[in-house]
C-alpha cells in the first residue's frame, strides 16, 4: 500500500482541500477520492517510505492500538468505523500511518488479517494468527483483547529484566571510572617519584605503568579495535544464522541467567499456545506459532521436533515430554488438560507459574549480582592500590 498527497475540490461546495490517502496506485487513489465526494486536482506519491520518516512503532503504540480496536469492535461498531476512529485518536504518527493504510486496505475489500499481514515488521505471526482465528470465529474483539493483554505482560517482563540490569551496569561503570582515574592520574605520579629518586619500580607498579602508557599513547587504537569487535559481533548475531545460534545457545547456558532465560522461553511458549488454542486455532498451527514466539533458534529447533510427533497422532503432552529445555510442569499440565478437555486453561496455568517464578527471580538478580561485583571491584582496585600506594610507602620508609 502506497501513500499519496492530494489536492482536490469538494463536489458540492467547490471548496479546496488537501490531505493524504493510502491506495495501491494513483488511479485507485483518485477513485477513492471521487467516492468520498471530491474532485481530484493533483495526486503525488510521498517519497519518505512507509512511515513517512515519522518514527518507529513501539510496543506501547501497538498495545494501545490493539486495545482501542478491541473495545470499539466489542461495542458493536463496524470494522471500518473502528479503524478510522483508532487512526484519528492515536498519538503515534507512525502507528497512525499504518492504521490509515490498514483502513484503506479493508475499505478496498481485503480482510483484516490480509491487511495486517502487509506489515510483518509491526505485527508478528502470533498477532496475525489470532486475528485470522478471531475473524473466522466471529470473536475478533476477544482475540484483540488477548493480544493486548499478552503484549502488556511481555513488555512488563522485559522491562523488569532490563531494570534488573541497571544496578549492575552502574556498578560496572563505577569500576571502570575508578580504574581509569587511578591509571591516568596516580600511576604516572608514582613513576615520576621513582624516576626522580633513581629507584627501580616494583614489578606490579611497572606493569601498571606499562598499561597506563599503552592506553595513553594508543587510546584511539583501543577504541577502534573495540568498535570493530562490537560491530562484527552485532553483524554476526543479526545477519548470520551461525552467530544467532551461538548467542541463543549462550543465553540458555550462561551462569546465573541461563535458568531465567529458560523459564522466559517456556512461559512464552505455553502462554502463546494457550491463546492460540483458546481462540480456535488448530493444535498443529498453535504449537508451530508458539514455538516461533520463543524467538530463540536453539529452542525452536528442539521444540520443532514435537511437531512431527503431533503429526503422527500423539498428544501435545507426549510430544513435548523429555524435550531438552522444556521444563516439566508444561507437559504435566498439558496432560491434565487433555484428559479434562481444558488444555488451553492448563497451559495458561503452567505459564502463570513460571511467570511468577520469573518475577521473583528477576527481583533477586540485583541482590545476587551485587556481592559478586563488589568482590570484583575490590580485587581490581586492590591491585591498582597495591601497585601505587604501597610503593609510595616503601619510598617514605626508605627515606626515613
């Protein structure tokens, strides 16, 4: 869908108007304007791309859009009217553009699912599958509400994880700042004292002087090499399957955080499967989308083996039982759900258990990391002090 700026006149009053409209091409844009009661004068395509340079769509923008659309559809308003109202009310310019283009697509005869599918960078597979299921079953408002609720939970969880890393990051910055100050300001002065007194530097102090001199003379090289390494790592992770696999595998096994990531992925799998099944998506499709929602290629490769077992006629509980990286409560609850006919509800309860554990574990992260960082900081600063202050005391004693 392309975006056009137009100038036109109203048929009845002759009043000049201008604005923008979304359409497949200029001819369709002109037809839409005529249908709306205008006489087109000029129609030019915007050259700023899909979002017109107005910024990116955040998770909060998407949640607000989804919840508003759910409320309006649930209140009985027609789909086009609901989309138009949401587009007018949204505060995000980027989201407004997308909403208007979805509205134009719906008004041209496309389904809501087809209209959303044109923006995969904004609406993922889970979103599209639930929209399609909601349209098919006539429960679009409930599907949208589930999406908004889940996105809010995901955003809150990621916010907690990031928040838990703030304190360790501050401590790390303090460590680097203190070490830099000691190396730049103190170590050279100690070297000067020994040089003035024709004394030989102690081995530790000599090492620190060498490090200080190197960074003083080649700081630009250090920055260049560090930037190159970081750039290569980012490229490897984002652009190469091998790099992504290494990073995702590291997340699952890194000390202290590995268990947290495993619970995050398992809870995301169970919660997504619950939403899919509750909305009427077939089992095989639900599991496939739930696997993709984990966003970890190592997990996806392992869990995808369950799809073949399900295709062979086995239940979900049996297909994921003893699967690597799968925590035991999910297959147990799935088995209970299969027996009671409430598998979606049982998967939701399993997800809730792990989400609660994640909350507690995230809250404890800072407390767990604090002593480790303190010991590391004390050790590094102790080395620098041992190479600076102790030699000064030795000089004073020798003078005395």
